[in-house]
C-alpha cells in the first residue's frame, strides 16, 4: 500500500545507535498522523546492523522496509536504492547516527505541504570536527561558482522531496551521484530551513580525509567540467610563459653566446612540467573513468529486500 511519507535511512556499521534511533524515530513519525514507512538500507555493514534491522522489521512489518546490499556502495547509492523502493508522496532522507533529529522531520513535511518540492535542512550549530567544517566551507564557496548549484547546506542529509523529484532522480540512472545536489538541480521551488544537529555519540564517522578528497573531486567532476577547463587554462598559461622564456633565451644566445649553465634548473623545470602533464592526464582519466562506468551499464547495486 502506498504511504504518505517514506523515510530513507542509509546504515553502515551503526549497531550502537540503531536502538536509540528507533526509540526516537517511530514516536516522532507516529506524531505526524500520516501513514509512513521507514526504509533502512544496510550498506554492507560488517557489524550487527542487519540483524538489528531485521528484528525491528519483524516488530513493525508494515512500517519498515529493509534493503540489504551485497557490499558497501556508499551513502548516496544507499539512498538511491531507498528512493527506488519508496512509495511515499513525500520522501525524507536522514542519517542513522542521530546527528539529525528525527523530531525535525515534521518541519520538513510542513514545508513540502506548503508547496516546496525540495526542502533542505540547514545544520545550525553543526557539530562536526573542525577540519570537516573547513573542507565544507571551501566546498560551498566553490560549488556555486563552478556548478551553479545554490544550496545552503549540501552535506545535511535531513531533507525532504516530493515524489516527482524522487522519480527524476531515479530516472537519471547515474552511478556516482550526490543526491542532494542532483535533486536540487531538478527543483522548481526549493527551500531551506534550519534544523538541529548533534555530535555523533556512538560509533565514528566513516569519512576520513582521503574519502573527503575523493568526495569533493567526484562532486565537481559530476556537476561541472571545471577541472578540465582549469587544466586547459593552466596549459595555456604555462605555454605562454615558456614561449616568453624561449624568446628571452634566444636573445641571450645572440648577445652572450652559448650558455651551458643551469642544467639542474632545467631538470627541475622539466620535472615540474611533466608533473603538470601527468596531473592533466589524471583529470582527463577521471572523466573517462566516469564515462566507462556509465557505458558499461552494470547494475548499480545488488539488493535483497525484507
Ligand atoms: N553511510 C552509509 N554508507 C557508507 C558510509 C555512511 O550508508 O559507506 C551512512 C551512515 O550509516 C550514516 C550516514 O550514511 O547513516 C552518514 O554517515 P556518517 O555519519 O559516517 O557521515 P558524517 O555524518 O560524518 O558526514
Ligand atoms: Mg554522521
């Protein structure tokens, strides 16, 4: 049966928080007086998360859907799978770790009912490590410039979408996606509202610096050609400067005769340029890799549904 609200929650090694999540989420949802389903996606957890989820499903078979991935595909693919399984007129996403407040879901629903098709949560007083906040700040300032996507807090996963937006997102069939940004790019009447944010009490964030760099690169490669364009401009600048240097050396040659000094400077310069060229190849490769992933047309994820 179709529900009014679907809540989509990706779960990766969250055995410590799931019970407290249930204790707050179900009462908060009951209070809304709408029919609802909570879709949990177990994203290849290595702990007891799946066991806990199947248990809650036997307790509330009508209110829960459990999707189990055969391996870890990442938070965004998990949400995508949740979208595909959702039947709600309004679809809400949130994190499992209680950094978002389940009690705030009602605020988002209100906004959708007032006619907004995408409602973004904005974490007032965001409770994350300092370096994460710094990376986000940098990301946000670049995002608008490079991709034109104008959202306030892209990293906040407490968000609500209408069914139509969710359908559009599913239809993209993209492999590596950033769902909040993708959905936002389809919105006709988006809005952002303040929501609360708590520090993670149990478990650890699964993002480390490497994952975050990958995330950021993926993001910009997904939504813009800026890295490629930047590289073209860099190539242009370097060849202009080299050309001027070349002219200067020719003039030197005629005025002061042959000059064999500076061999090591030449080495350093050469390695520098080789480095730039390799980086450029890497950037082109990143795009080709993405094209490859898309044309291969493998299934995005393998699921089992409870
Ligand atoms: N998550 C997931 N797959 C992953 C990493 C995370 O499904 O590979 C889930 C995780 O269980 C949580 C949400 O995505 O519900 C956000 O993850 P996390 O708290 O680690 O990220 P942070 O809050 O630090 O951005
Ligand atoms: Mg978290």
